[in-house]
C-alpha cells in the first residue's frame, strides 16, 4: 500500500474507531488493522478489515426498512425511528447508497480506497 493511501486509511480508521455509531466488531477490526499496519501482517489484516467494512456498512434500503419496522421503533423509539426513516428516504432520493452516520461515512471513504489498499 502506498504511503498516501496508508496515511488516508489510517486517519479514517482512527475517526471510525471514535465514531459513536461504530459497531464493536468494526471497532475491533479497525484496531487490529492499525496494529498490523507497517508489519508483515498488514496484507492479511487489510483483507480482514475490508471484509468487515463491507459487511457492516448500512445500505440505505436496509436502514429505511429497519427504522420503519417495529424492531427499529423499539430500538430507536418511535419518534426517532420515524425521523431516521424520513432522513434515509431523503438520502436515497438524492442518490445516496448508504447511511450517513459517522461510522458509515468513514467506512464508505475507506472502501473507496479498497483497490489501492489491496495492491
């Protein structure tokens, strides 16, 4: 991985770890990747990290479905869930593919560099 890509991914990974909406699994994968960066484990951890990121980013249709469901209303509270669903529909109408929470924004930025990370 070239120096510029490594620097960018490292910065976004640190932001991801600090994001209030990051899952514990993604936080752990991010931390493992940071610890492996620059070592002989970097390539292996990069593949694992990308797999975790691809698994955890929230597609906008999934967010709309969850926030609109009884389970989503129970999780967020009815008023908050309705607001999240409405916001997600706005994102989709504007052409967005993913949730725009802090964690998903970091994940999307990192995944844009996926090919460069795997070089």
